[in-house]
C-alpha cells in the first residue's frame, strides 16, 4: 500500500476484490464512492503486482543505471509495452518507467544516472592561476568606482528637499 494514497485499507481491499470480479476502474470508483484517479492508479499497479499491491513496502526500491538503461532500451526497441515491461521487471508503477523514458529522451543516458542528493557543497572561489598585478589593480579600481557611485547617490538623496 502507498502511504500517500487517498484510499483506506478497506477501500483498497474492496477495490481489488471488484477488480478480480471483472469490474473496471470507473465502476469500482462509483461503487466505492472514491476518486477515479486513485482507483485508476490502484488498478494499473494491480495489473502488475496482483494482490501484492495491498502489502506495505518498507523501503523504496533503488534501481541501477544499467537496469534502467536496459529496460528503456527494451521499450524503445519495441520489445514490449509499458505494461509488459513493468510486469516483466516488477516495477512499482508505469509512471516510474515513463519517467525513465522521458529522462532518456531528454538527456540521453546521463538522464538515467543517479543524481547527487542535497545541496551542492560550497567551494570557495580559488584562484588556480596567479592573478597578475594589473588584473588586481583593475578589480580594485572597479570596486572603488562602484563605491564612489554609491556614495554619490546617497549624498544626492540626502540633499533632496523633503516632501
């Protein structure tokens, strides 16, 4: 079961029972009085996992880059539909496979590589090449010119008559 689902455990059980009896997701939705989108998502996962869709999963499954690449290439080579590949490889949902395919189409193989989590570490700007004396003087000159312009603006604002 998914922790963020809008369906209760009883509603999921009843929905799975109705799926097994042959009812479609709209009929199940109207019988149980719940949203169509939640039942549709449950039905797509039910097609992959069967009654195991009712079990709680303790951890989130992590997939390797090679596995993702192989599954995406199978889909793009026409070796199966989304549903077939999700069942064959026991993926948690069709959305997962869709996101892999979208990332592959947008960014190529690099889109499937794991991303670093969290905020990137701050690396202070280090001067790898020794800055010439002329460059140092130019930077100081720019800084002093900006400071001078700032002070002139403050002086002009102070000298304005009050409204």
